């Protein structure tokens, strides 16, 4: 149910392969479930990163291009109420 609610939300997940806190399989599973629900989620795994995947992510200029390429779709008529 939750994955279907994310199918229209841009998702780009980032994860450190060596993360000792959250296994990378959790992000892999989340992306797979969102995509199976019709979404277009993507995942970047940093092979040498642990839990800190954000440092490499914020250093990636493609992130900002990707973020700015998305806009919120207009509300559906039944969402205005």
C-alpha cells in the first residue's frame, strides 16, 4: 500500500554498502517495491561507504540537477477537498 503512494514521487535513494546500521538490502527492497508499484525509484550504492552516504551524495552535482528537474504535479480534483 505505501509503495503505491510513492509511485508518483521522485525517489533516489543512497546507501553505503558497508553500512553497519541499516543493511543495504533494505534500500534495495524499498526501491524494488516502489518500482513494482509503478514508480521510478533509483538507488545509488557507495561500495566503500558505511552509514554516511550523504557526504558523497551531497558532493554529487547530479543530485542537484535531479532535484531541480522535478515539480509537484497539479492536485487531482478530489485532493482539493
